[in-house]
C-alpha cells in the first residue's frame, strides 16, 4: 500500500489513462507503452507496480495475489502470504 498523502508524480502525469470499475477501484496505465503503473481507489494511488520503479525500492514482498493463475515456472518465495485469487477487501 502507498500512503496517498506521500505519493506524487514527478513526470508523465499527462500520459496516464485509467481503468475503473463501478466502485471507483482500478488501475492507471501509461498511454504510450501500456505499462500498468499503479492501483487507484477513489482517484487516489494505493499501490505502485514495482516493475516501473527504477532502482531498488528497498521493500520486501508481503503477499502475492492471484497465484491460482500464475505461470507454471513462477516460484513463490517462502514465508509470503499467497492468495489463490484476490486478497480479502483491504481497501476500506
């Protein structure tokens, strides 16, 4: 999770495109390359896709979601919570 008060875009905010469900939960994408950049709830960033972060973010993996549909070759790390589908609703 990301503290919405601590998050800010440093560049490229004009390139963001959103996909939102009817509850206002969704994802922001780069309109040029299609990369998923973060999750949003009610217009606020709540999680950043670490594949788009340059350098070591200095965090540890806490959980994996949707492991029921992971690639057969993907290895889940020990001692990390894994959910077959999505986690219980933690957004409220």
